[in-house]
C-alpha cells in the first residue's frame, strides 16, 4: 500500500499554453513564497501533466511565469523519476550529446530531433523550500534540460536547426491547435 497522496490527485487540470503564447518565450520569475499557493500550483501541474499524458511540465505551460516544474519520467533503464523542482538551476551537463525525438505539451502532436546531453544535474528547492539536487541520465536527463529551458523562455523548437527546424515550423502552421490560435 502506498503512503501519502498521489501527486496531482487533489489538483485541477489547467489549460495548456501553446507555442504562440508570450509566457512561453520569457524568462520566468524566481519563487519567493513557499506557501500553500505554491503547493496548489504544483498539485495542479501534476494533474495537468497526467491529463495531457506528459512526462514533465513547466509552470509557464499553464500560464504561470514562475520557476517551477514537475516530472514523472523514466530514464533509459526504465527507472521512474517522480518529483518537482522550484527555482531550478541546470548546474551541469555531461556525457555525450545525442539527437533524439523530443516533443512538448505546448506543441501537441509534434516532435523533432533535438540535441541534448545524456547526463544532467539540476539544483533547486522543494515546495517547502528544502534544497534538492536531481541527477538524470538518458531520457530523464533530456526531460530535465527541456523543463529548465522552458523556464528560461526556450522551447525545444528553438534548439532545432536547419531542415529539421523548417520541417517542424511547417508542421506547426498546419496543426489544428495553431490554426485555432494566433500565429507562432
């Protein structure tokens, strides 16, 4: 039997921000209040991530320009990593650089080959303000780098170059979610 609550079980699913939303393209602010509003945001982020069937979600993807992300992501050995990081800093990347398929809940249904290191270390705080260090390898390292990028105003499409970028942007312009919203 599991002790404690399941992340997101008490949260509400929030609308996702899409590529054209300016909040995705600006650096998020540091969290200074580690109170109940932050805990509620983290719960809502887990609920939203699970509802969208994602493995990570940054606060600006639900319209909050705060430095927070949640994750429930396997590594390449299929070990599950579950948690959240407040005020994360990507303090190290190592290993080899791999180009692998990368998608994003803010660009639904699309992916592109994106280069990332296969090892990453992130430092930050928990929702209660306690210091935390998270190390990831493989797919989980990709997730950590992707979510840290979000909080700096970068989406994976910004890292894709050449023909891959042109192809991805053509797919964006044809996507139903893009046609329903404003241009990217």
